[in-house]
C-alpha cells in the first residue's frame, strides 16, 4: 500500500485521449457532474472565489476555467456570481474539441461565456490576461515537470490568482471511489479513471513544492471534504 500511494502515478487516464467522444464521453461527463455535486467538490471552488472577491473587490471579473469539460463548473460559478451580484465573464478552455462542443451546447443559455479549444502547452494558449484562473480536477492529469511549466504560465496570465480544486491522494479516497464506481457507474471511463485519478493526485507537500517552484510567493492550501485540496495561489500581492 505504501508503494501504491507513496508517489504520484504517471499512468494515463482514458480522459487524456483528446479524441474521446460519443456515448462513453457523454456518460462520463454526466457522472462527473453528479460526483462533484454530491461530494462537495463545487463548493471548493466557489468558496475560493468568495475569498478572492472579498480581498480584491471590483466591479467585474474575467475568469478562465482551464479543462472546462462540459461546462459544469462555469455554470456553478455563474450561478454563484449572480447570487453575489457580481458581473463575470467566463472563458472555458479544453483541448478536446468534442468536449468544447458539448460545453457550448450545455451553456448556450448563459451570457458572457466564451470557449476556446486550446492545448495549454501551445503558444496560443490564453492570449489575453484574465483576473482569475480556475482548475477543477485538471492538474492531476499532468506530471510534476509539466505542472511547473503550467503554473508559471498561469501566474503570468492571471492578474489576481490561480484557484486549484483537486484530489488528495489517500487510501480511503482511492478504495471508496473504486467501490462506488464499481457498483454505481455506467461509464467504463469513470470506472477506470476515477480510482486512477486519486493515484495521480497530490499530497499537501507536493502541491506546496510545485506552487513555490512556479514563483508564487503567497498561497494557501486547505483540505476540504471529500478528499479535496483547495489551493489559492496569489498572482498579485496579497
């Protein structure tokens, strides 16, 4: 067990296939939406946003959601912003064109939402500076070396902060999601990727090292239920 959890797995998930499409992908996105809602994952991001807008009050915010998937977190953030009386523009970015098409369809009723099919390592990635960059269940898809590059880029492209909502690598989290997906998931992708995503995720000290290496001088990492890390890394002076 110690070997299994002692370091991050580098095994690729099915979701990492940028050509993934069809019924399996649609079922996967549907189940991920449910999992985030039931296990409190949505609040991890909105609570971070609440902290940021209190610290940096302004009339309008531009938020880029990286690895936006089907757009679920953008809708969550848009609903939160509406309740707070805030004006927000959102940019959803994903490297899978099939996912971007799904997100556009899912959020066609929302104003102030733009989408871009971009690879985060391309020179064309996010060619405008935004206030806040959010990543939900996104960062664990990359190696430490890739994340160091990404975080440096995110720091340069955000005026205020980077918000990370991702998993805690923990035996209880791993075996719980393995059992739950085995019995309740209808998606082969979720059954494969759910437990693997925990093995690819982080301990606190690993996240801290990556954030520091990227040049963020002020940041906070908090554990949230269920086995989530909430990271706020300040691009601006705190």
